[in-house]
C-alpha cells in the first residue's frame, strides 16, 4: 500500500525535475580563447550546470588539460567554482593527442545556476595557455535569433545579416544580456566588410562608450584585426 501511495509522488518529482531542466545547444558567446575549443551544449538542471565541451588538436604531439581553478563568472562578477570534471585530466596531468585532427570531449560541472541568470563567462584561471569564453548566452530564444543572423552571414546575405544583428542589438540595448560584445563586433565587421564605414564607425563608437563587461578585450580584438575608427 505504501508503495502505491508513494509512486505518484515520485513520478511528480521526476516530471518536475525534467520540466526544470533546460539544454542550450551550441550557445553563442562574444569571444573565446582557443580556436578549436567548443561548447557543445549546456545542461541547466536544478542540482547543477553541465558544460559539455570539445577541443580539436591541430598539431603533432599536442596535449590538453583543465586546471582545477575554472569558474563561471556571473554578470555581477561573483564566481561559481568548478565542482568536478570528466573526460579530461586535471593539470599538471595532460591528455596526449594521438594525431592532428583528434577531438577530445569532456564535461565540466558547476553548482546550479543562480535564478534569472541569462549569461556567464567561463574562465580557466591558470598560469599558461588558459581558456575562456566570454558572454556565453543562456537565453534559448536569444540564441535562436543570433543563430539566424549568423546563418544569413554564412550564406553571404550580408545586408540581411547586418539588419538582423542590428535589430537584435537595438532590442537588447541596456538589458545586460551578455550578447552586446558579440552583436557589436559582428555589426562592425559586417558593415566594414560591406563598405558601410559610416555604420561601422557609428557602432564602433557605441561599443567604445558602452561600458560593457570585457570592453577592453572586445576593442583589442577589433583593433588586432585592423578595425579602428
């Protein structure tokens, strides 16, 4: 009798946990450190956050490891430390790649995300060759819209891609969505590449005066590519 009474309650808890879980596949971000490092997906669960990652080796004799000092950094600057990792050695131990082109997949686990969080930075704090992702977007709807803009750009529909990025940027302005760096950079690059230097200069100036998180990093990225107004 007790089992028959308890089972519906257990089922309800299970359903609630599933409803509270969310998966963001290939989340967008503003900048990252390693060219071949990817966030495959982010699982947001009530008990923890799981970052599913991969990195591709491009050199002979390459190696990779994850420092134990990896954090999610919230918009207010507070940090959430790594709980555990799987599929990757903890430095100074390293994974030795067997050939160029080999991919290593691994998972980083953090405490449950603070309620209402729409973006984070993922940062490895170490002494050498540390990895980072700035402005990782955890808003599913916003990710979908940004994916659409990138799809237009990849299909060489530059005017439509630029209009799409502009529309999103104007909509999220002042909302601290974490996408500002990504949006400004792509607007400036698309406009500049399409010969619309007036538009590129306008958004370059907006970026410079924006005061957004990691502003100096985004400005340096553009300047290193020869984009300066």
